């Protein structure tokens, strides 16, 4: 009977150790996962070095290209922390799309709703049907990058 108690205690200790180990692994995976939030940067990590250019298309069909390494890095930084949501989007068409033109020849389009005060949304149909909510800082950064790109394009065409 004494041997049975020892084996039972060892089994309980092993189970508690396993639970603790799994809990620690989940904690290391990211705080957002622990609270049930997933960001656009998880689990796929697209790096600025993987992107040849950003192709911006507005709702009127006007297209521009961004090739600056700094701008591409800032854009990725702006969308990395966007959190996944599962609610349905309204029926309004997106304000713009920004395609990540990858160096391997693939394009990864993202569709953005940013025009209105409360809009901070984008979808990535290549990953899921969820939408992502940008942080307020992320929205500000993207709008700033687009404004700078627009000024640069206008300067080239009207100089």
C-alpha cells in the first residue's frame, strides 16, 4: 500500500510539472495570447527585407508605389500590433488597399478603412476572414506615410 501512495504522489507531481511547463510556454508565446487577443504579427512574421514595395490603391483606383526601406519598415511597425476581431464588417467598400509586393513575386493585399474618425480597420483575406483593429498610433502612422507618399508623387508629376 505504501508503494501505491508513492507512485500516486509521483504521478500528481509529474502532472503538476507538466501543467506548469505548458503554462510557461503559453506565457512565452505572448501576453496577447494569454488574454485571448491575437495580433496581425502573429503567427506570421513578414519582415521589411521580404518586401520589394508597397502598392497603394485608393478608392478611386489611383495607384502609387512605395519602395523606401524606411517607409516599408514604418508601415510594418504600424500594422504589427493590430488586434484580430471576429465581428462582421459593414458593407462600405474599403478606403484603400495596400499590397505587400514580396521579393519572391507574390502579392499580399490588405484592405483598409481609415477615412472616418473611428475607423482603424483592415482585413487580410490571405490569412482569414477576421478584421484587425489598428492602434490609434498605427492609424496615425499609416495616414502620415500615405500623405508623404502623395506629396512625393505630386512633386514628381507637377514639378
